[in-house]
């Protein structure tokens, strides 16, 4: 089959073609990890609508690759608006039955053209790698992108080992004397939300980012609330735990649970302010979130997290809790040449 009949269509989340666009993502995810449920269609729809809302912290666009009557490829571009205004984040998938036929290359060329038209000069994309030499990695290498960050995926099979969890908790509680532990769900308490915004800013500077071409992010209370509202709209519950000193939030962690596939939780960000490290606060908040998850979602059977191997303290915490390697996540980038998107 050739791609002479390939059409690239702009579409929105309420268009008829958006459901088959989501089906491409589901098929691609199942091909890579057949034992995991793909992202629900509703999550794609809600994100698509958020990218079109005036006043959002980011915007974006979608394209479908169509052969005949079939959607065979999916492209989403996300443009930050409050920071990193030279960057476009690229999400790209090709249906497994139509790979290696030039569809991904056509979508990538479209991404470059659209990013250049938006005044962006850096493209960034993530690749889930269940095993070595996967399709996503081969495509990125063939396309000339650079791997800027490589993180190990680790999974914790639930229920957690009680002895291991209790040992982590006991050590963390002793080391964190003088700090208070707090937990919440979906919405950061008003008294702590400004501190949460500061922690998100510090996440963009203090957490390892490899060679990714990104700058510090700008966060405020409105942006925190925007993200929280988006998670709820996407059908996610976010279980959070934090450490407080003198009334100020100085550490946090998040666990994301999709209500449509609650059997698999995802670890969100975890950060301890640099000046408060050395008190086992990362272990303290992660253990507390695990306890909350077990009580609220006993049907959850796996948690997935990602760590740069060089981030020894966080790797040590996850290892102590029982997380085991389960592949990797790579982040790739390319720079558009001055004057346009030529390859």
C-alpha cells in the first residue's frame, strides 16, 4: 500500500472522526503493552476541549491521517502559553496494521510545519519502551531526533508488601520529626495551594530533565486549579500527600487513578524542596499516598512510576517500596531550522 491517497485532516474533539482517532491510540497502546488497558476515549476528548478554551495555559491542535474511510494515524500538538513558548509537544501514533508505510513520516512533517507556523523552534515527544529496539525508538532514530532523557519505568504490584511498607514508614517518621503529614484528594487545600504552585515551579528546575530543551515553568494558583479541574473532568482521581513545616507545604506526591481503569494507578510528580531534603520526606509522602490508595481503591493492582537512574534518592525509595523495572520512557527532541520546518 502506498500513501498517495493519504489525507491529513484537522479535527476537534467533537468531530465524528475523533472517536476513530482515539481508536488509533488505543490500538497502538495495546500493541506495545497488551496487558494494560489503553487510555479511555473520554480523556482524549476532555484534553482536546481544554486545548481550545480561551485563557488556558496551553493550546493545541489535532490531525488525523486518513486512508480511504479509515483513520490510520493520530497527531496532537500541545503549545505551552505561559512558559516554554518556543516548544511544541508532539503526540503521534500510527495504527499497528499500517506502520512502516510512511504515515508516521507524513504526520511528523505536518507537525514540523504546524509548529513552525506557530513560531515554535523545539519539538519534544515521549516514547514508551516496553522492551529494547521498539517501534517508537526506531522511528525517532530514523527521523533524526535526539534522545534527551531516559527514565526507567518501575511497577509496584499491589497489594504492597506490608512489612516493606511498614519499614519505610517507620524510618521516614523517625527521620521527619518536626514535619506534619497531610493528605488530600483532587483539590489542594486553599491554605496550601500557593505553596503547591511554588513546588510545581521548582519541579521544573530541581527535578532531572536530562538534555531536554525546556526552561523553568511559571505556576500560580489559577494554573494549579486549572490542572485539578482538568483531571476531574478527565475522570481521574488524584490522591496527594504532603509534608508541612511551620504551616508551609514543602513536599508533595500525587497518585493518579483513572476511574475507568482503576486497576492501574500512575505515579505523578514527587518533589521535596532542596532545602528540606535529608529527612526522608519523599518516602514519608509516598508511603502515605500508598495507604490512601489501598483504602480508597482496593481494586488497584499496579502502580507505574518513572525515574532517571541518576536520581538515586528517589530510585532508592521506590526500590524499598517494592517497585520493579518494567521498561523505560524516553524523551526525544528536534530543533526546527531557521526559516521553516524542512527536514
